[in-house]
């Protein structure tokens, strides 16, 4: 089947706190607040994130745990939610300043009349996989067996929901034949699959690698590599991003720059770090009690992290085509890919850190 990006219509015109000793249950709990103190000069910024322990948000976690935000004079508070869609909503209602999440959420904000932009790109592929429960469906043969089943996603309207929809459509499964269920992240998502609440799960690593290695799931849809993303979309598909309302960018440009500096610095570190360095840098609870499993999951997605933080030229338009393909109701909205991002802060951060 041809890539999604090649078959879709062209669109119209347009910081992690001191969690290093917390248990996995606490790390993955929704709406938990983390604070990294010691910043000076630029004050405090609150970052909303959906499932802070997953690898999708690793650049943000590293920027905080390695002290890169503090080095920029910024105090970072993180509010953790069970899904990226909820993190975005937290920003729109004023409970956080910026959010780390899927780039396509920018278009959802535009559709509701909220001007937001991605400040820095963290991921170049969705880093998600769709797996079928071997306990619930031991005789699974093909995606058609999912008809009438419940598919777990972090939340309705999340990047996991979009990815699961794409993978099912590509396999010939009509979305009206399945039921999507929001199951949160981390321990919540694991429990939902293992208890039988859902018979399949679309999620990020290390969750999916854990389920795969423990033989709880069979992976049937893959978006955890650059090749898988290219095969699906036929073009650059921006994923994890740090996003902010236009008002924040205009009123607090120094804080926006400090956030981007920290992320770009972390991306540079990430592409040269040894596995042992990573294990020491992240909160122990992120490892889920198994360093080998965590590193296996990291190595699977490592190539998908941005090397410099810049948004690719074709990325925003690709994301918009994908969104309107899966959810045609967005096609009539006034959505502008050119107003969905800025590379201005990344250019300055790259000069500072020689990236």
C-alpha cells in the first residue's frame, strides 16, 4: 500500500523535576507535579507533559535531569498527565505555560481558535507501536480479527489514537468496527491490557518493548523507526515537540529561548551518550526495574530523535494531511501549517551549542 502522505489531499493554506528516586507508579501517575529548583534570573516555567516516563519525552527529561534548564537560569515545573491531549488542554486553560507532546496537537489548538507554535522538534517519528494481547486473542491471524474489539490508546484525540487509526486503516480495518478506549500511560496502560479491558494497545516505549519481551503482546503495527515512518507517511512526520501559545512566545521570549536551549543541548548529548550514561542520567523509576529492557527500547527508537531540533520544511504539511485523512472533520477548519512552528529559537540554540 502506498504511503499515507502520497494518497492524501493537499492541505489548505494556511522540565523534569527531581523524580530520580520515585517509584514507577508515582512517575506514571497522572497530574503529578515535579519541580527542579535552583534556576535564577528567568523565574519559573510550568511544562505539561503526557506520560513523562516514556521515551517519547526523553529529550525534555534529560534537559532537566542534566541541569541544562538551570544552566539557562530557568526553574522548571513539570505537570504530568496521563496523555498528551490532556497536557495540551492544561496549557489552553492556563494550568501550564508550555507542553511537550505530538506536533499535530498544534492544529487541534488552531481549530479551537488558540494560536500555538512548536518551538523545537524532539522526535522525527511517532515512536509508537500497536500490539495485540496474546492472552485475549491467542488465535490472532490478521488485523481483521480486531473487528469488534477494544483498542487501548492513551486518550481519545492523542497521538496514540491517531497512530492506531492510521495503522488499522492501512491494514484495511474500518475504524467504525473497533472501539478506542483511553487507558492513560505507564502502569495504567499495562493494567488495561493485562486485565482484558482492551484487547490491543497502541503506545510508546518502553511500555511496548516491555509487553513484547514479556510475551504479553504481538506487535502488528510499527512506527518506531525512521523507515517505518517513511513507509507510512512518504515524507517527514514531526512527532514529539515542545509547544507554546503565541502569547507566551511574545511575552516571555527569554524563557522560550532558555527552554529551547536546554532541549537542543540535550539532543546533542543524547546522540553521543553511551548507554551507561543514559542509565545514570534518567530517573531510576523510568527504567521499570530492568536496565536491559530500557536500553533495548531506547536503541530501537534512538535514531528517531532529532539531531538538531529544527522542524523539517515538509513536516507541518505532512502532519496536517495525516490528521485530516484520519479525521476528515478537520479538513474544513482554518488550519495553517506555516503558523504551526518557528525555527527562530532553534537557530540561536544551535549557534550557542555548536549543533
